[in-house]
């Protein structure tokens, strides 16, 4: 319900942030303006821009000691000065995004996927890198195209990840397309991209796999270089339905990334890549994947890293609503794990995991949606101490309604620099305008982290009205990255 989101009054003006209060390089992740506070991106790929339906737009909310607020924000699209191109119908700017310091200037940059950008009438797609600086993301952009003649050129930018794949301490960008993965080397500048490598998507004896759609970077083998996990649907045209998983091991600078197809340690029934993080603090990142299951109740799988990386992993855990400590019961269509993000909410040094189930029914309310916080520990991720949140939770603005889909996307970041990750979650089906039509207008909530986990004290909620926008039935803020 829009009226309880705190955004039904006069529209707040869009604004770029004030000049950074500090100078020099920032060590804070997601800090576009270098002020030491992480910034939040909520993307709306279905947004209408200049009358062009589903051209796509994103909104940046700049962090501060009090967290984020629509009063410190900026809207960015292909209609923004400095961003190449023009908004076109169904471009879906903001379908994916990833963050990292790609040009090494100390400011976080934002890579934005535009997978439906047209070329010769086809959805070949592009990636646009928005450069960070003292005034935020107002420094122009660089456009990347898929390799000419490569399978990855079609719907280029479907998924993105940033990692240090050669172990030299500098961020690199990985981009997936319809059937391929590009990894760019070091040395981005604001006007030019470095050389890239097109990675294999299947073993030489295998057919081409299609729909490469999710990716996560992490140092799963602990060698100091990030590795890459990529998943997508198999080649249905060749009667190979199901999920395909590719694992690319990073290595020393200049070395080729080695490839493993469908690691045996990862059950393909739950192999959709979601996120990565060192949940048990053993020096090896762990991979989190998702499987809908026959009933689409949903489950998350944690594959613990080790010296052999994910292919050599022998330890994995499945967690769902039937796991001890996790409230609720797994039911058809819940989609537990459709949204996943990793961050240390409690401040104990162990990353925690936010899990969204947008299809969760709350009482008799259908597909109202819910979010759980699962806690990391020395033994890894368990259901012990897990807590769930819905729009009926005290302190969370709004009420549960049919098809709100609260938890459709989640992201954990420390937005106020207090040492605790905060949760941003989307409800892609929230009917902001309350017109009885069940429009998927969309909204976002931010719950603060603390020593005992997430709290609804000081929670913030916003939708397009807070920014002077009217995205009717466009799922505002539906994309939150990983």
C-alpha cells in the first residue's frame, strides 16, 4: 500500500550528492563518490523513459551516517547527459549491474547491463560502465559490445560480475551473453576498454549451451585469485533441458582460466548461481546456488570452497523452509532462494545470508513474499537463529497483499558505516497506486543491521513516488544486483 510507505506527499527532488567530504582513495565497497559510505543502486529495467516503454532507468541513493534517503539520490538512464546512446523501447537498461573500481582511481564504478539494446533489429546487448568520482556517477560512461561473431554477442550483459581473476589486486569485469562469457583484463580507462578473453561455455565435445544468465565471483580455492561460477539453461534445441554450470578457476596474471563443466559436487537440480562469500571464514569463498525443485518451493545450496575449489569440494549443505530453525514450511511456488545476498549483518566477522521467497503465502495472502536472514558461523551457514520478515512484521511499512512478492530481490550492504550490513529488499509486485488492478508498480525497503541481526527500527521504504516518477506497472527497484 503506497500510503504507508511514507512517500505519498510532495515529490522529493532528484539530486546528485555533495562533493565528497574526504579526498583520496576509498576502501569502501560500492562507494561511488568516495565519501567512505556505501551507496545503493535500485534498477528498474521496465521503466518508461522519454515515452519509450521499458527503456530502463536506475536510481542511485548515496549512503551517509544515517543510511540512505530519496533526498540524496540521482536517476540515471540512457537519457542522462554523458551516458552514450538514447533510450529506446525495450532496451531494459539496468537488467543487471555490478560494482568495482575498474579504472583504479579509488572510486567505485558501476557496470550496467543493457541486454536488449538493439543492433540490426536483434537484441545483441551492450554493457555501459558509469564512472565514479567526487560527485558520484556523473562522469560519463564507456560502452562495451559483445565480440563480433561470438555467441556471447547476443543479449550481451545478461549478467555481470567483478573480481580479481588474475590475483594482482585490481578489479576485472566478467560479462555473460546468450552463450558465452567475456573477461576483461586490467587497465580500463574512461575512454577505452582493455583486452578481453572469451571463455569456453562447454567442453570441446559438448554442444553449445544457451541462456547463460547468472554469475558469481569468489576465491573458492584460496589461491589469491578470484574464480567464476556461471549457470544457465542447457541447450533446449538439442534436447538438453535443465541447468548447466560452468566453473572457471582464476590464476596468476597472464595465465588462462581453467574450466570445469558441471562440477560433480554441485547437484544440477540446485545449480542456479546466486552469490559467494566465505561463510565459515576458512580462507575459501563458498558458492551459494538455488534450485526451484519440482514444486518450485525452492532451496538454497551452499558449496564450501577448499584447496580444490568448487570442483574439489566435498562439503555442501541444503537449506530450505524445512530446515531446523528456518520459520515456515516449504510450499509449492514459494521460490525460497529466488533472491540471495551475502554480508555480515551481526558484525561478528562471519558473513550472513539474506534469502527471499517472493512466492511465500502469508496466512491467506497469496504470493505476499518474505525474507529470511540466515547466519554464518565457524561451521558455515545453518538455520540456527534464522529470522523472517514480511510486510506484516512490526516496523515494516505496508501490509501484505496478494502478489506483492516481497523478497523478489535482496542486497546486503553497510550503508551507514556502522560495521553491520543493512538489507535492501524489493517487492516487485507491490501495487503502489492502490487502484485494485494489482499493478506491479514495485517498491523497496531498507532494514538496518545490528548485533542481533536485522531490525525494523529506523526502517526506510520508498517507491517511484519518492523520486517524482510514475512507473505504473513497471516494478520499480526490481533489480538489486547480488
